[in-house]
């Protein structure tokens, strides 16, 4: 039996030149054998390096398609992340998208309503962030 290769997300996300959707999808496939990657990605979303944070959030979105129940467990932490100032807009966009892709648990509705309403009012944010915030508001209403 061949030995499985374990992914180290820190190393994966450090290589700026070779990061791609293909690598994200490979990491998502690895979650079947390494479920801890979901927690690792969630922790990396809080990384001070905006590239790592954005890439981890992107991975979480793709993981939510294949492993929604694993990602749902991370939603309280994602809300705490969204409450922080000065996030990379890519991190915000992907984090909001998680709430669009997954069934929004009732206990997070009011907090996400407030966060998304503030994002839609902020004209300095990119259209993608505001669009996903509007979509989540539509899911809530």
C-alpha cells in the first residue's frame, strides 16, 4: 500500500507563483484523508499575511461544496474573522460566500445581517464583496 502524502497548508500557501485553482481542488480532495485541513485553513484565514488569509478562505469555499458539514462547524470562527478590521477584500468575499453556499444556521442570521448590511453600504469595497453580501441578505430575507 502506498504511503499517503499529507499536505502542509503553510507550505502550499507560501508559494505565490504556483498557487492556482488546481492546487485548491487538490487540497480539497485531500480533506477526505486529512480532515484536519479544514481547521488548518480556518486558522490560516486569521493569518496576518493577506495572501495566506485570502487563499485559506478560497479553499474553505471550495471545501464547502464537497464537505459542507465540516465547513459549517467553522462558521462561528468565520463570523469572528469578519468582525476584524482591515481584512483583505478577497478574504471578506470568500468568507461571505460561505454563508451563501451553506444553509445559514438561524443563530447566525442577525450577526450576518448586520455584517452584510455594513458591507453593502461601504462604497469603497469591491463590487464582488458587496454582491456576495447582497446575496446573503437575500438568503436571510
